[in-house]
């Protein structure tokens, strides 16, 4: 990307934030969740995953990247965490 021809605002809009392994690797997280022996262990692991993704997204916000992409990235992380949590739920 050539920043000489784009303003910072225009450059930020062209950056994308997607659910990448940098934010969250759903397969790896699912495998780790399957190995959790208790609900407390699972919740701690999921909280840590959200915290790590949030730290990355916070940095992207500070770099003035597209807020729309950042919000979509966070929503994707939360969606995956909820899927894993629901999948591990012991239903009657």
C-alpha cells in the first residue's frame, strides 16, 4: 500500500480485520476445550482467548484501522467462543 497517495483515513479503510489465527484459531481452541476437565477450566481458557483477541484488536484500533473491521473481528471471536461453549454444554 502506498501511503503517499492515500490519506491515513483512506489507508485504514482498505485494511481488513478478519477471524484469522492471529485473533483466534477455532480448531485449536476447540481441541483445547475438549481437553478441559472442568467448567472452571473451560471458562478460564475461553476468557483468556477473548482477552488475547481483544488485546490485538485494541492495538489495531490504536493504529486507526477500520472500526467496522475491528467490530466484525470481535464479533467473529465471540461467535466462535460461544459455539465452543455451547458445544461443551452438558444438556439433560
